[in-house]
């Protein structure tokens, strides 16, 4: 089955105007008014496509196309929220390609043995509320619901996940995790350069690498930059810079199996003529090798502790995210790879460097992902772009994988 290329492209363009940032970007932060507008449009389109729509307690939107048998549905989807100054394909492609698969099935009067579910997950990006991949995380772990509903917004601690879901009208009553899934497939842009550089059409994603996020605060003593001798300083900024240099070098060793990033840093009082009293910074640590991931965290923490102790400073440390590497179901990975080859497309089996909803859903049902190339590997950026041919290819691979899982009648 082939999808309707132009309808998919038009729909991506339409959603790209909801929260448009600059000429080609999108800023549609989770549980914002822009998120509500996109959700409202998706709900309307789901209903028009004949889906039975439910909203669960964390705001996940679930539309079901009935099958001939009353069994768990084969699911597909992703997320509509974006990062600040993000692109129009990250997340939205997986949702809108899923919608297009259903619309094309309707156009061609194709019924399936198993039902099909289309899911828009809440707050995948995690830029306003923690944790990221929130909706899929709670779907897999409904026991965390009440705790996560109390999660405060970074930009306003009076705003919580719970009250902001209520504010936009998407705090549903469907119990999280009550819908049992046959399997799950997520179409996504690669967000990296590999497929484009290797001139490959489709990525059959085998796994998602593990991710550790940690926030640190080094405490020193504010003092005058001109009158305080170096040997008497308790300079939190200098200590942080030594640590950051170590973190950067750690990933650049010839035998390194990890990626390290200090993505944020701030000083207090943040004045040109004052020795910094506090230095705040974050560590993003990733690896496909779980043992290397854990060892990297241990080594870096030991270095930070040693630097702080030697300088007579103190340290606060907060563990933000701890996700082990996730391996996808080999049979579904093979289904994606074989389906791409059947369509005459080149395919590469590969890991994902970024976190995705599919890695959470993999805890409750067989799951896998489909990647399409990102031009120049750019993502989380208003210049994010994927060629129309690649968008169509990915949607066609998704459509045929879904048909294989559901059983075409």
C-alpha cells in the first residue's frame, strides 16, 4: 500500500504553522496554547477518519481504528510537542504519518484483522516539565502518574503537569496503561547525519542508547576580583571549568564508548568583577553500552568530588534522568528492514542516539522505529529538514509494516 504523498506534505505544512518560529521552525511547547491548538486539530482529524478517540490521565491522545477481531491494537505514533525554536518534523512526522496511514486505509477500503491505534504522547521533549518522554513513560509505568502530575514547570513552579493538562482541556479519564498493545512502531527523522552521508533511504532502528542526565552545583565564596589573591579564592567557576574540560576530554579518548555534553552552565552572582560563589552545570551522558555508561558516570563523579575537595568547596548533585539502553524487538526490526527492501529502498540497521517514546513503550509490548534522513543531520533547530521523497518513503514503510502486523483483509 502507498500513502497519499501530497496529503502528508500538506498536513506537515499545516501543523508547522501552529507555533511557527522564524520561517521554517516550530515552537510548540508541551501543554502550551500552541500544543492545545495542535491537539485540537489532531482530535478533529482523528474523528473525521472514523477513529474512537480517548484521552488518558497523562494527556496521551489515543485513536482506535477498529479491526475485525477484538484484540489489542497495533499502535503507531510519536509526539506533537517541540523544543524551543525547534523544527517541524521531530515528533510530528510520526503522528501525522500515522494519521496518513489510517486515511489511506480508509481511501482504499482496506480493513484489518487487528485494530490500529494512533497515539500522540504528552511531553516527549521535556523542555518545560520533567521527565522527558513523559506520556510514554507513564503509559509503561502508570504507578508514577500521581508523582508526575505534580511535576512543576521550569518556567513557573505554580504550573504543574496536572493543572496545565486541565488548563488546555487534555486531562483525560482513561486509566494510564489500561490499553494493552499488540506492538508499536514509531517513524522519526534520524536527527543525525548517518543516513544522508551513507546515501541510505531507511534506518531500521535496533536500539536506543542509554541516557544519564545529572545536575551539579558547586558552592564557593563570592569575593572581589581585584583584591582577593588567587590562593585565598574559593572560585566555583574555576572548579567548574576544570570539571568541564575533563568531561569533554573523557568522550574524546580513543577507547571511549560514551558521549558527554555539558549543555548548560551558569554562575552566581554572574558579575564580571566577582569571584563566582556558585556554578550550576548539567551533564548529558550517553552510550549504547550500559557498563560504559555507568562507568562514565562513576569516573566523572569521582573527578568532580576530587576537584571540589581539593579546592575547599562543596557540591550538590541531582540525578535527573536514568535510562538504560533499550533493545527493540528483533522481529519488528526485521519487518521494517524487509519491508523497506521490498519497496526498493536501501536500509541500514542502526542505533538511535536520541531518546524516543518507542523506548518506553518497548517495556510493555514489542516495539521498533523507522528512521528517515535528516538533511545535514540538523535537528532541534528551525533549519531541520527532511526531503519530501524521504518523508514519503518512511510513511510507506510504516504503512506496510502496520499492514503486516495487523493482517490485511
